[in-house]
């Protein structure tokens, strides 16, 4: 009897262990199955990013055209109520081209003036460079050979003129942007009707509502950015004139245009005048004063004025903004740095409208989208 009892106990334990391992294996299989879609999404994302990098000659104009369409679409719609569609398109495109050329010409003019000033004052910068190099070597700080061999006034002039020339070269892709914008504005009304067709519901209406919200937020973003850029340019011009810095108008124009690029633009607009102040005044105290004054201007406008005007509707995580600017500048260069934040805004809104990806929008935003949920007490 005792033997039979122990045999039954042993058999029960075997069955229990077998069920345990079967259930565990099943969970592992389910985990593998759940991981497969994530691996697929990750691989697809990497391929898409690689395609965007390789095909930047096409995707950069496309991204800019979609951005411009989102900004000027309301103007096109309002004009069509009063004048024919083609005439409204002509007025919209003319106004858009005028504004883009005005902003681009300001920074190009400023950099060209700096290049001309460098050519005239080349000897002054060379003397300052030699003086600072000797002072550093006297204090035991040796300038690296490659840096010393590369730095000269000719290189600095070439760098400034090359940057201005690169900005002018953007006009090569402007024609493609113009074509995309023209076709997009012509097809905008029909595209909205297609999204509202019953065959595409409910995804069609979700996309249509997301596009409208993107357009509204991008217009607010650019309106605030334009006001902040104009304020920055005027204040920098006034500060440069007060400090006795030459080419004050050029510094104001450069600060105005570069302020459209978050973080990177204000940084360049602060460092360049500081370097030129060293050459003009030959005094590190005056250069430090110029650097501190320009940083104070950028800090007050970027940290107080813009958030005050923007409000909570565009509250985005600062880390997400910085990452977006640097990531898209890595992908597409200077155009990517400019359009990185608008791409981030559109991405957050699309994620917000998706029940699956809404958590991404919450992580990237500075506020929660679950307004209906009460905070725990």
C-alpha cells in the first residue's frame, strides 16, 4: 500500500512539472511571437530612415513643400471664395516666394558683408591670431600643428563665403519645391474629399482631422517664431550698435534669419559676432561682454518670450526638440535643422490620433493628452 501511495505521488509530481514546463514554453513562444512584430517595425524604421538619407535630394523638397502647404493652405482656401482658383493659387505662390526670398536674402546679404569686411581687415585678424598664439605658448599652451597650419584669414574668408554660397545653392531645389507646392495646392480640395469618402472611414477622417490640427499648430509655431526672429534681429542690431561692433545691421539680419533654426541658429548667431569682436577690439574683455550680451538676448527671447506666446498647445519636451534638430541636421544638413521641429510636431499629432501610438505622443510632449482622466488624490 505504501509503495502504491508513493508511486501515485511521484506520478502527480511528474504531471505537475510537465504542465509547468509546457506552460512556460508556451509563454516563451508567445513572447517570441510578440517580439517578432517589434523587430519588424524596427527593421522597417531603419530602412525608411536609410531611404530618407539616401534620397535626400527628393525628400527634402517634398518635406518643405508639405510644410509650406500646411502654412499657406488657409490663405488659398479664403482666396478661392472671392477669386478663381488659379488666380488664388498665383497670389498664394507669389506671397510665399516673396517671404522665403526675403528671409533667405537677409542671411545671404549678412554673410556676404562679413566676407567683404574680412577681406578688407585680413591683416587685423592675422595679427590677433599671432598675438593670441604667442600668449598661449608663453603660458605653456601649445596650439596643435594641424590647427595652426589650417587657420589663416584666407581659410576664414573662404568659410564665410562658402556658407553664403551654400545658402544660395538651395535655390537649385527651390524649383522642385515650387512644383510640389503648386500641385499640392491644386489637389488639396480633391484630396480632402477622398479622405472623407466612406471607403476610407474611420481612418480617412482621423487623417483629415490630424492634417488640420498640424496645419493650425504649424501656423502658430511659425507666427511665434517669426515674431521672435524679428525681435531678436532688432535687439541684436541695437546691441551691436551700442557696443560699437562693426556691421551691426549684418549681425541683426543674420540673427533674424538663423533664429528660425532652434538651438543651432542662435548658437551660430552668438559665436560669430564674438569671434569678430576679438578681431575688432583685440580685447578678450570686450569679446566676453559681446558674448554675454548676445546670450542674454537669446535667453530672454527663447526661454521667456517664445513660451509665453506659444502657450501649452505646442508644449514639447525640450529633449525631443534638441534631438529632432540634431537628428534631422545629421540626415539632411541645414534644411533638416530648420524643418526638424515641424516634423516633430506632425509626428506627435499623428501619434496622438492613434490609439496604439498615443503613448509616444505623451512621452514627447510636455503635457498629457488624457485631459479626461482625473489626477489621483
